[in-house]
């Protein structure tokens, strides 16, 4: 029976590798975002040269939006892979992000909600740049959705603080 239990545990432990294709898919999604960014940038150039100031601002915010989503994907890929699949060996490469290897699940959750709030804020700012084209109902939905993200972020942070804010490798060593 002990052999069966051990075999089951090994199979369950190795099942974490089933997540690897998801992370590869997210890497490919970043490549698609790059294509989207280039298309958006090409569309933006004539607007930046000849457009109204509000259109230039909206164009810049759109580019920032795409970059923030790509940054979010990188955080999710690195942290998710390292937390759930395997450590990423970079041999102390000089370009290794300082947060890499230190983002636990709680940190990942906070970075995710923080990015969602920022992206939502950018979308709301873009809407306000053309507020005259929106109905009161559309504007209320946009503000309401953004506030839902903000409140969710505050609640996540509050729950993390109430839990003692301990997570990651330091918390694991404290627990031992």
C-alpha cells in the first residue's frame, strides 16, 4: 500500500508539468501583443504628427495599455512557473529581474489586481477623453466597473495584511 501511495504522490507532483504548456501559450500571447502594439504604433504615428491633443493622449494611453498587459503576462509567466512548476535557472544573469524568485502566490495576486486596476484606470481615462460620446449609463458602468476593481484590490490587500502579510520563502521558513 505504501508503494501505491508513493506512486500516486509522484504522479501528482509531476502533474505540475501539465501547467508548462499554459505558460508557453502566454509567451506566445506576448508575441501576439507585440504584433498588436506594432499595428497600434503604426496607426498612432500620423495621429501624433497631425491629430488633436486628446487623440494623441488616447493613442499614448492605448500603447501604455498594451505594454501593461505584456508586463502583467511576464509577471504571471515567471511567478506562476516558478511557484507551480519549476525554478527558472538564470545563473545569476545580470538582467534577471530583482523580483523574480521572490513573488509568491499572494504577491502574484496583488500584482495581478494592481495591474487590472491600472489598466481599468487607463481605459476610464480614455473614456473621459471622449466623454461627450458616452451615455450616462455607459459612463456609470465604466466608473462602476473600475471602482469594483479598486475595492477588490483594497480588499485583497486588507486580507493579506490581516493574514500577517507573510508569504513566500521567508514565511515558509518562519513556519518551520
